[in-house]
C-alpha cells in the first residue's frame, strides 16, 4: 500500500533495470496504491503472472495501467478492481498475451478506456465512461469481453479492428456513443456476439462492415443495425 505523486516517469514499473537492460518481473503483487500526476504511465507491467489490485490512478500523462510487451511478451498478468481517471492516453493498455483485466473502471481518458492490443487477452466486468475515442478497442485476435459496459464514448463504444479476428463479446452493453455503439471493421471475421446491447448511438447502434452472415449475433438488441440480430 503506497501513495505516489508527481513522478517524472512511471509511477510503478514491474520490470527491473540491470545496466542498460530491462528484466521482466514475475509473480509480484501491487495492492491498494494511489498514484497521480506522473509524466508517463501510472503502472507499467513487463513480465509474467503479476497481479495489480485495488489501485487508484489519476491525472497521468500516458496510460493508467500498461501491460507492456516491449521487454517480453507479457503473459498471465491480472489487473483486478482498479480505477483510473483523467488520463492523457489509454485507461488500460493490454499488450502481451493471456492477460486479464477484471472489475476495473476507466473514466475521462484522452484516448480509449480499454485498449486490447495483444492476442488472447480478456476483459471481464469492466466499465468505460466518457472515453475520448473508444470505450473498448480490440486490436488482437481471439480476445474476449464479458459483462462490460461502455457509457458516453466520444467516438465508438466497442470497436473491433480488422485484426480482432475471433473476438467474443458476451453480456455487454454500449450506450450513448457519439458514433457507433458497436463497430466491427471489415476483416474482423469469426467474431461472436451474445447478449450484447447497444442503444442511443449517434450514428448506428451496431455496424458490422463485413455484412450479414460473417459474424454471429445471438440474443443481441439494437434499434439500428446493418446486420440481422
């Protein structure tokens, strides 16, 4: 448990410097920390099987929590019960593979609330509020979004990029997005949407640029959709 403020770099970095090399951290836990006004990320994770829980991060210039793959392909990390707000960039940036972010909230982020960039990463019961870009963005294959909610994104609620092949979205909701509630780019095939609701979007509630029959929609609800639900 700690308080960190006004750092010129990351608030906490889970990778250790040895000379000019950075060594990944493994099996560490960061719990109940308060971090604010750092010039880089609030918390950066570079390694395997680390846990960050119940932390509060605000007013950092870059990401709130960054699971980074610049040192190694970070894997098996968990971020649980954290809240971030008023960030310069992403609330949570999820690189690497096999990582999970659970029961977290991102509010008033300069870019995305949650940016899933690596393969087979998972977002569970998270909430994004008033993201400047997308509430949740998927830029890796075989990722999952379960029980999540996006509210009042300035661009798109849930955005699946072309590289997000095999994305699985379940029991999730996007409301009051300025453009699309759910947007699936052409090329993002083999995606499955189950019990997904999109409402009160400025342009289209659900927009799938692949057209009908490419991705699967089961028990989804939207007043405006370009694919059958």
